[in-house]
């Protein structure tokens, strides 16, 4: 176990885990951006069929996620992290050789399984490694690895297919995840909690979900539902508004807003409490979506990116930290799995339902609907805050 007096976040193993997580999400976001183009241009599929490449990936991640907490508890977090990265790497290599679209969908489904276990293991390890009294800041910094990949993955991916080929893209992605796997092997976990149920692979409800993390994870799923409007439809919306020239800048500004504010929001979380980050975060996120709904030029488009970047980053990082803190140290894997299960479900449902809204009412209505849902999240959180304050609970 960690020493109580230790408050250092950026240790050697934290940096290794941080870089490993960047490599995993670099491949994820790089492929999410480029595979639809690969399916349409190279495999001659329709837009609808190309969309299945993300749906199949998320479907397997959602199915496996509830079981991943138990798997980590039985086999060990580092061991499963390394094994799953090997599987993730092999899947990435196979993009070079698999061309029939049906097989490609199957490959995406299998890769989603490994992605689900990797992200649960990495998030849980980060929660274990970070000092208890700096959980908000530490997990905030760890989430920066995902924020960086949001920009780097699509940027490098689009650059490679523009100036080279899809095969070169798949090779670069494979090398990147291989490097991440090597770093994962170097992470020292000797002083971290050992698997509690080694060899006992029997599932009951508490092995699939962490009950105490469910309320926070449910709120996170609603936030993810709203975020699906940005993740799934921004490029199409930008094209409609004749803003494709600054579409890539949106993601850069979005990530910069998250990265610049992260040290301050993490410190505020640890010193003042989660509500001082979550409440303004929801407000900023909602304002950003309203800006997108009424965007008419590049200036407002990029201003929206600032508001969404700060709001989304502040809320999701704080909710993940809250989910982990809602339970015991030995249940961090279950809490992390519960959080991501609900979050992924929110994105999947949001992409589908908001897609129907887009068809019926247009993309401006999609962003207004996302902002409206965040108002509901705001009210739910205030109600939860009041209830927990009446019970004198510290973390709300």
C-alpha cells in the first residue's frame, strides 16, 4: 500500500501508465476518425454501414465492461492490462490484412473487448497509484492522457491518410500501441492491493456493478448522452455550416481548454469539494452546446469549443473520481468498471437517439436537446447534493 504521507503524483509508474493510456486512446480516436473513410473509400460501403464500425466497437465494450471489475479482481490489474494490450495490438495489426467488411466488423467487436478491459484496468490502477489525499488532482491529470489523444489521434490519423495510405496508418497505430504495451510492463504494482478473489471466477450482482458508484455513474451516463452530440455529429454539422476549415481547430481548442484548466479544477476538487467543480462544469458545458446550436461563424464555433472543453472535462473527471471515492480502495476496479459501463452506454444511446433527432429536426436541435438534458443533470445533482449534505456526507 502507499505510504500515507506520500503526495507525489508524477511518479515513474504514473508517467508510464499515463503514456500507456495515451497510446491506447491515440489508436482509438485515430481509428474512430479514419475507419469510416476507409470503409467508404476503400471498401465501398455506405455511410450507414461505416457507422457500424463504432457501434460494434462500443457494443462489445459495454457488454464486457461490467465483468471487467471482477476479472481484474481475480487475475490482477497489471496482468490483465498487459494481456489486453497484446490483444489490442494484434487487432490493430490485423487491419492490414482483413478487407471483407463483415470480418472488419467482427474485428472491431473483438478489439472493443480488449479496449474495455484496458481502460478499466488503467483507470483502476491510476486510482490505486494516486495518493488518497490528491485523488481529484491525480485522476484529473491522468484523464489528460485521454484529452491529448482526442487531438493527436484524429490529427495524425487524418494526416497519414491524406499524405500516405491506410496501410501506413495501421502500421503507425500498431507501433504506437506496442510502445504502450512495453511501458505497461514496466509499471511496478508490488505495493498495490493484490487480487482478493484469485481463482474464484463466479459472478453475482456486486461482481458486475459497484452499488455505491451507481448513482454517480448514472449521472455520468446522462452527461455522456449529451457529449455524443459532439463526438458523433460535429464534423457533419461543421460541413453543413461551411466550417470544415476550422473543424480540426475545434478539437484542438476543446482539448486545450481541458488541459489548461485541469490543474485548477483538480486542486479545487481536493480543497473545496467536487460540487465546486461539477456545478460550474455543467453550466459551461450547457452554454457551449447552446452556442453550437446557434453558431454562424468560426468565432462562435471556437468559443463553443472552449466552454465545452472546460465543462465536459471538469464534470467527467470529477464524476469518475467521485465514483472511485464512493467505495473502498479494494473495490476501485468495480467502481471504475461501473462508471465506464454507464458512460459508454450514454454515448451509444446518445449517438442513436440524437441521430434520430438530427434526421427529424436538424443538428441545431441536437445541440439544444443536449443542453436541455444537462439542465436535467444540474437539477438531479443539486437534489443529490442536498440529500448528501443533510446526511453530512463529505464527497458529493
